[in-house]
C-alpha cells in the first residue's frame, strides 16, 4: 500500500487563493477609499458643530458675545470676540480660523453669513434679532448639514 505525502499545497491551490484575494481587493479598495473621502465631509461638519458649541458655551461662561463669520466662497470660517462690534474679525479678535480643503460650504437661511452667540447662548444676526440657519458641507458625493435653531441648538443631519 502506498502512503500519501501531504506536506504542502500544490501550485494550483496557491494560485486559486491568490486570485480570490486579488478579486476581493479589487472590489473592496474603491469602497474603502470612497469611505475615507466621505468621512472627510462628516469630520468637517462635526468639527464645526463642536466649535460652535464651544463658542456658545464660551459666550455664556465669559458673559461676552462670540462671533462666527462664514466665508463660503473660500470654504473658511473664523471664530472670535468682536470687541469693536463691526461684525468683522481682525487677527487680534480671532480665537480660531478653519479652512476646508476639498469641501464646499454654503450658508443658508441666516440673515448674514455669520452668527453671534449672545451671553445667554442664543444665535443673533447683526441687528440683535434671533437667527437660525443651516451650514451645508458638500464633497465627494456627500452632503451634510449643520443646523442651528433659534434656541441655540446645534445638530447635524444628512439630507
């Protein structure tokens, strides 16, 4: 009787396994790369939400209004204390500036392209009137909104 020698894999078996891995990678890699691009838009929206919440909390805590100025054309926004009440943040007044790359930003429904948190945490326009609106981030086939309510609540949704 002849004894079989099973000490390894045949070349054909190894090639089949390599082919299966190659096909799986071909299918998975574009999805993984696309997921990373989409997460960039989500990350930008979360960052704005967090910075707006921090600005709101600072306005209440410091008992001084905090201004956020949106520059949608350059996908940029600035945060700071507008000490001279001109609704423009100079470099000395800024506490932060964020410029987004690869993402477009649109400011919707706000009276002006800015919001000022008052000392009670309400969003106001430049006339001192409560103001609400939506900041929309778009990129890589994803659109995400950051909504600000008249009560000062900030939340993110994907339309």
